C-alpha cells in the first residue's frame, strides 16, 4: 500500500464530516461521511464552490470566507438543508511560505442539543415570567397568599374590607383551599394584628376535653389536671383573634358553650369561680355545609347566625386554574430553599399539573411539589418523576361524552382549555394565534372573555 493510499484510507475511515477547500471556496477533498451529513453523494461535492452550494440552500454560513478573513481557527453553528444544525470547526492550512492554501472543516450534528437548549431557554423565560408575576402578586396581595384569578382577587378584596371591623367572619370552602391563610390575612390587616392569633381545630379536640381546652381549668379541677391550672384558648386570644377551624365538627353540647362565649365574651374556667373577660375577634371556618346541618338539626341555628355575619366562600382550586402556576412556582421556591435543592419543572410536567382536578386543593398541590423536590434525581423534574396517580391519562373521551353538560358549555370548556395550554406554551398572542389558526385580535378577545392572563 502506497503512502497516499494509506492517508486516503485513514481519512475516510473517520466516518466524520471533513471537508477541504481552496481559498476561493472550491472543494478539493471530502470524507465519505460528508455526503451523509448534507444528504448528497460525497464525490458530487468535489470541484464545486461552497458559495454556489450556499445559494442552492445546502448549508449556511460558510467556513471558508471566515478562515480566509481571520486566518485562524473558527467555530460556529451552521444550518443545513432540512433544518439540521451543525457545530462546525474550520482551520487554516499554510504552506512553507506561510501562505494560506487550504481550509479544513469538520462538524458535529447538534440539532437535538440546540432544540434542547432552545426549549430550556424558553422554559427559563416562562418560569422567569411567572416568578416576576409572583413577585408582583406578593406585593399586591397579603403575605404569601397567591391570587391571580379574578375569583381570588375578589376574596382578598372582601377580606381586606372586613379586616378593619370586629365583625364575625365565617370562611367556607373545601378542605385545603386556604381558609387558615385567609383568616391569618384578616388578622394581620386588622387593628388586632399586634395581638395573638389563636387557631383552634375543633375537629381535633376530643369532646370531653373541649371545654377545658377552650376555657382553661384551675389546679386540681379534675384528675390529671396540670398543677397550677392552665389558660384556655379564649383567654389566650384576648386582644387578638380567635380562629375556630372546622367549627362544623362541634357536638351540640359544645356548640352551646361556644354560643355563650360569643354572646357574653366572658367565661369560667373549669373548676373556677371567677368570671374571666376575653376581648377577641372571632373568625370561624368549616368545609361542611352548615346551612344543611342546621336543617338536619345537627348544628344550632342561633350559633349559625352568630358565626355567619360575613360569610366568605373560597372556591376550590379547580375553579381558579389561573392560580395553579403561581402556586406551583411559589411552592417550588419555598421547598428548593428549605431543602437546598435546585429544581425546576419541565414544560410537560407544568402542563400536566395544570390539567389536574386538585381535589385536595392548595394543600395537595404544595404536598406534591414538596415530594417532587425531595424525590427527584435531577435538577429538572420530568413527567416520569410524577407519582403514578398524577400522571396524565387520556380523559378526552369521558369529557366529550358527558351529556350532563350542554354542547355550548362543552365548546366553551374546550376553547378555554386550548387557550390556557397555548398561553403556557407560547409567550406571545401572535404566536398563539398562529398555532390556534385564528387571528391575534381573536386570541386577545377570547383571553379576556375567559380571564386568562
């Protein structure tokens, strides 16, 4: 085998895209792998000008003029026919007189890497947009309470309005919607903010101990009583707010005790003879339908009217989907800082989570985000990291065949869901219009109709 044959064999055995041109752009040598990259026969490239090939759309930009101008190694991204992206490195070849005579270039297909990079940049921009919105919401709202949806904005407006007066407030809504957070917000906006906020879970206290826990007891008043006695929740709330959570769980006998406390704002400790006055603001909450409980004689009507001076119903998360992404981002920020783990959600996971019903509401959402931050193995949380019961299932058939819903309602629901997905996926209404096949003004009008931000 001659020396030239050996060189030629080595050159072609690399199976890489290697291309050699003269300084005028004429191709003089190519490897066998070059043709596969540009979807042509390698031999057909010999003798052709890279400038002509660029005009034909085979690849752009060109390596040769860059090296001729700079007379040094250059690296850049080149686009080839079909949209593929190549990372090209080109080097100058000089003769013995230091004159540039050849340009040698080689490349690697980075299409997939570029797509991943673009996706990551877009996702980063979207998460940054959400983070900025979240910061604005924190400034507009109270404390850590997130409210992007119109429904929750109205709740906050009502809460702010009643915070300034000592009126009894009854918070209604499913478990996990944020009743405790609203109660704390009302307290913090009231003139009693400097006083204590005493939260009592009425459903967690045994019936036999409720009176002692609420009113306190004197030393030796019953077997097992703490020496020196104990203050009750009502006395501890003096000057502040008494929050009776799960008030619908009270037995009828304990309802009487609460009613007397509300009416008189005074009480006796268990085993005590001295009347104690307590100046507190009362906020109650329940996930029960108290009106129905009153009708069934399970809840006292007089107590119901005492509690229900200003009712505030907090809607479930499934009825205020605009709040889901800000809540996710807020929870993500909290738990990544708490556990010192850098985590972000992939776009697929974010879309999947916005589709869920969230029967456990905000509490379920925050629990899931905490779990994902702790259990995921990479910085980007992927669909496979989701617990099985949170992975998306195709429910389109069951939804479309729900004949309890009218056709106009179904069409509106589908239209709203489509717009919400597009809003998460794309940054501009112009791009949304392109993918949805409607005009940009139509997108703006429909987003306004469905209150999509």
